[in-house]
């Protein structure tokens, strides 16, 4: 008997655990994992509950346990007394996505899945390709032709079948879904998979462990589909419920002005993708995130803010982090620092507050053109 079920994020209808059930049968909303019981405080400090069984060996490449480093020079520039970064780009394939993929592919292995398909602009595709190889599972990765070549080369190195799709990012999703339907494959969508989301909550568990007694007041995260953002809240909220933490930090969602569905909705404004609109922060260029409402719910629950940043600010921070802190990150991660600067200017973050920024991807995977700096 399973120790968890799937529950609709909108109407709360329960569903049986399955990798092929990615939306509610009644209203179509995304699903979350619901466990039968809350872990006790002693265990939850170290081992978060997961949607696979203890007797099944997990599929792992040593993901997690990424370092938290102080950013003293940047903190002084911004007028902050305590600024830190969690270097998620030190996960095995170079991004935070490995947290979710490890859990999703562990579930796939336990269920005997032998082939999956995924659509991704790069990082998630590379992660699924790597962990599928580790699990002995065939992988098909669909990505737009505009995806960074470094990421596509990485996907190919792991032996996955790559499918470059013409058109906008959404065309890759449509092609992957059609391919799964035509070939009876599991659609291992990092955007929709409840098990992927469960894996990302380890980000919060690690922060609680690594910063015991000094939890940050604010956590700033670049948001596209929002899996790390939602997962972080699930982790912090679970630790509070278990009595390990007495509070959760405020979580802030940063987007690019060119693609800002969450930031616009948070501000109560209408927003639709504009033809030709693009951002160098490709990891958060998601025009219609399926879990947008969950991100908005987390913003309200945590007391956080969503804000959008300009391209010039993203490019500037991309260079500044490398030059002053030795952090070579993707433009997507640099967007989070551009957002932090605006949060401070707007008074959402005070000089005496402690802040942690998620550095989600490695710079060699996605470097902006020189003329953007």
C-alpha cells in the first residue's frame, strides 16, 4: 500500500499515485503529493518524505548538499548586512533541476518505466537525460531550436534522443505530448510532475540544516514554472508543521520584464506574451506556467513579492557576480540579484534583514551575447 496519494491543487480531489496522471480528472489543475502522515521532528530535520518506497534504491548522482556562501562585497554594495547565495549550479548536471529529476526518476524506476519524454529549453532536459541514463531508462528530449547549444550538446552526451522543434517554447511541449500519446510513453514533465516538485523541497530542508539558528528572513528565487519556488515553500512549511522551524522565510519570485506572467498577476495586471518578446534569462522564459496559481498562493502565504527586471539589469548582474564574487551563473540566476536590488529599493527588504539568493544554473550552459553587457 502506498504511503501517499495525489491531490488536486484546485478542487482537492484525490487521485491514485501514477506517473501518467499529471492533472486533475475533474478540473484539469496540476496535482500535488499528499502523505498519510507528517514526519516527526527528528526525522524531518534530515530526511523529507518522498513519493517512493524506502526499499526501492533511489536514482541518484549525488545531488543536493550545495554550499551556502556569503556575498560580502555584493552585500556592501546593496547595503545589506547579511547576504548569502546557495550555489545550486553545483548539482551534478549544473542546475537545481537535479533535485526534482532524482525524485521523479526514482519513482519511474520503482514503477518499471522503460522510456520517458520531456520538453525543456535545456536544464531540465539535461537533467532528465542524465538521470534516465543512470536508471537505464530511454529518454526523448524535446526543445525549441532556439535552446542554447551548450545545453543541447549536454543532453546529447547522455545518450538521450534529442528533438529540436521549430516555433515558440510551447511548440516543444505540444510535440512531446503528441509523441508520448503516439508511442505510449510516460510524459516526464518537470512542469507538471508531482514527484519532481517533491524533490525540489530538499532545497529548503538543506537551508534549515545548514543555517540552523540563523534562517534567512528572505529567500529570492528566479521563477519560470516555479518548481523550486513551490518546492521551497513545501519544504519550509513542512518543517514548520513538524515543529522543526518556528517560522518560514519570505519567498520572492523574480521574473524578466519580457516574460512576466507571475509578476503581472501578482500586481493585478493583465499580461500576454508579445510577439518577438525574448529575454536572455531563458530559464524563466515561460509565458503560461501551469502552476502559476500555486506560485501566487505561495507568495501570499509566505509574505513575499513578485517583481520583474529589465534585460540590462540582468546582463549587468551577470557580469558583476563573476567580477566581484567569482560566481559564473546563468543569466536566469543573475535576474534574481537584479530583482533583489529592486526589492531593496522598494522597501520590501531592509538593510538589517538576512537574505539568501538561489543561484540556479551554471554560466557555461547559457552565456548572454557580449553586446548585452
